[in-house]
């Protein structure tokens, strides 16, 4: 029985995240995502389940470093606890605690922003490469076209010169035969008279 393969957009939809997040997790968590013959990622149900567990760990407050350790410890269940990891207790509940929470949120936001930035840069570079390839292809085809036209003109000129030479020789041969025929016919008519 053949296993179902999901494209990245379908997998992202099933996990309810953006495609770039799956690519980011793959890279950061050193996940082994299969690729098809053309090198494109495809996802199995097992991969989707893994991503759901990763998302659950993220939502419980685990950092990617901790998730990587959990994933690579050999447990297939990833040992997902029912509660988030214990946080250090802070006695002082003033502006310092609020600043710590803001720092935690900004780290998470920065991770998401970095993933978005990476995705955006990938798209920009891809578009630039495609545009460059298009221009290069156009320039090469124009150059090759010009070379082909020049070569064809040269070959046609050579063919015309060869035909002209052949016709000149044929003309000489015909004129030579006509002269011989005239001389021969004049000689015969003199012999008949004589």
C-alpha cells in the first residue's frame, strides 16, 4: 500500500502554520524530511504528526533547543509533558517581571520574524535568479541567432559561388563542343564539295 505524500502547502495547512515555519523547523531541529526525485520536499503522515507534536511543545513554551533535544533523544513519543516546563519563581512582581515576560515574547516574535524574513529573502533571491536566467537565456538566444544567420549567409554565398563556377564550366564546355561541331561540320561540307 502506497503512503500518502503531502506537499508543503498541504502539510502546513494540516499543522495550521505557514509553509516557512515547517522549513524553519526542519532546519533548526535537524529533521530528516524526505524529498522526491526532483529534490522537492514531501511529507508523510508521520511527519505531520511530528510537526503537530513540535507545535504543541512550542505552545507549551519550550524553546527550539529543548525541542531538538526531546526529538533526538530516541523517543518516538517525544515525552510531551502535560504542563509547560517549570519557570523560575520570581518574588518581585514589579516592572522587572513584566520586562522578563516581554523579553520572552520578543524572543518568540524574533524567531517568527526571522523565519518570515528568511522566507521573504528566499523568494526575492529566487525571483532575481529567475529574472537573471530569463535575461541570460534571451541574450544567448539572440547571440546564437546572429551567429546562425551569419553562418547561413556564408554557406549560401559559398553555394552560390560553387553553382556559378559549375555553370561557367558548363558554359565553356558547351561552347567548346559547339566550336568543335562547327569546325567538324565545315570540314565535312568541304570534303563533300571537294
